[in-house]
C-alpha cells in the first residue's frame, strides 16, 4: 500500500485530506508542523508528501530545501498553499517539488495530482549525493562559495583533488539540469572527433575526468576543441588527481594546454580534511542502502561511528560509501558494531586508535561508559569475537563479561565464539 505523508498545520485540512486519500486506498501519515515532518521522514521514506507552505515553525519551502540539501528528497513532494504566488510555485519547482496545489483543492485536481506524483515517484533514485551533501565544515563551505563565484563564467575550470573526493559533484553543481552534460569515458574521442564532443555539449558542460592521462594526440585534440568552444557556447570542466604542473615540467603535458585549462583552478579537499562531516555522510550512505531496499533498517553504534570518523580514508568519499554499503549488507544485526567496522577497515591496512573520538565534555559516568564500550569492542575485534579469549585478555570471568556487555548495550555478533 502506497504511503502519503500530509503536512499541514490546519487540523481540518489534515483530516479532510486524510479521509479522502484513505478512501482511495492509500496509507496516510500526518504531521502538523515541520518538526513532526522531519521526524516522520527520518523514520521512513513516504511514497509522496503533501506539504503546506505556510506553517508556524518552519515554512514548507525551507523544509523542502533542507530535504534537498540532505539528500532526502527522494520522494515526490506536492506543495500546498491557500495564497500561493507564481514566484513561490516556481521556487518550489526549482528546488525539486513535483507540483503545486492551490487551496481550496478540488477533489478531481487532488486525485489527479497525487496519481501523477506517485507514478513519477516509482522512478525516483535513492538519496542523491550532491555537493550540498558533502558536509558543513568550513573547508567545504569555502569550496561551495568559490564554485558559486565561478558558476556563471564560460572560462575553462580545472578541479584538482585526490581520487574519490567528489570532483564530478562539483562540476555538476555548476551544470544546469536543462542543458547537456557530456562526460566521455573514452578519451580517444578527443583525438578522433573533438568537434563531435563539442556538438554534443552545445549550450552545456563538457566534463573530462583525469586529463593528466591524456596522450599527445588527445591533448592536441583538446587544444583544437578549446579554440572552437565559444561558437558552441559550451563550458569545459577538467579534473585531475595528478600534479599537472609537474607533468608540464617533465614535458609530458602540453604547456599551452595547461595554461588554458588552469586559468581557474579549485581544489576539492580530502575527506580527512573535513572528518567532522564523516558521520553525516555515513548516515546518508546507509540511508541510500535502506531506501533502495537493499537492506533492512540499519544503524551504527557510537563506537562504530567513532571508528569511521577517525579513519583516514585514502579513497575519500568513494571508499567511505563502498565500506558503508558493505557493512550494511553484511551486518549481523540491526546495529553495525565497532567489531564489524574494524574488520572492514582492516582490509585497508589500518585501524583507528582505541581512545580517539571520546567525548570529554560529559559527566564522568557517561565518559567511563563510553570508554568501556570502546575498550571491550576493541578486544572483541582483536580476538575475532571469541569471547573466551576476550574474557582471558580483560581479566574477567565469562559470566561477568557477558553481564558487563549487556549493561553497556554491546550486542554480540552471531559469529561470537564460532
């Protein structure tokens, strides 16, 4: 049964919509303000949201922006307003709303819009990863501000950063969804038919990943392309994880080409440079798995999240997403434990330090409990879940150990003692 979330501060509107839609066979959830709507959305993804614009705590447009920025706008949203304007409707559509209903809403219009929205929602992707979801750390905000400053230019843009940092997300931030996006996998087209690429990218973006790997003929083709690009009103965005200036010095990269594509250069930070965002990203990646129905509901233990945050992530976002997905698919229970995270990170040849990430600005009892959770999960990980060896190592009788683990809320893996 398809589920619809109705968000409106007027009880009469909520009850009327609820009655009509239930009679049509839909399952209805209700929220009287943005706070309740946020909680409902985090609890489970509805198939459709009917969202009032004017609410006392947070208006619907702001809530829509929040969901879009957090990667949670994975269901169609129909905005409702008793005194909406064309500008408001356009703004809502730009953010990602499916449609706009003006109150009083006729029965025919309501059911027709709901039907169309639900059909469109069947094709919705899992929560999107976009530039706005990369984090809120100062270094990420600075990158966003710089991208906004150069977004309107037609000058070539060079994005540098380690593999997996999200350079393509930055390029798509500049791209207008209504215009072409061309990102060839095979760079041989640059040597064989560079103007064909320009024709495809006319009025849009041509994105080239890892230009440092271009051979001489491909570099020559790119130079020809750049000489003609203004006629096609297209913009070139290049990415490189390698030091192009060093390649110019070594004679392996054309100096003229480098000076042209590097006129505007932005660096995309490594994930370890804004590790305060790792927790939100881990939750988002986990949510993508759950809402794509790849796994049942999952969550991370506090210790598991600390381990993810304290890891250096040489593969950056791509590595984090892959690791979270693997953990979601293989977790023994609903909660992903420190033991499971450490086992996943061990394949990369590193493991976070035991006491990193402990919160010190808390009451002593909370700090002690947090340390003990890390302590026992550390030894459970080191001993591969063998509780007999854990008991010997920590110097506790096995019965006392189990009692302590239960008290701390540490769940045992099904593989324990196997």
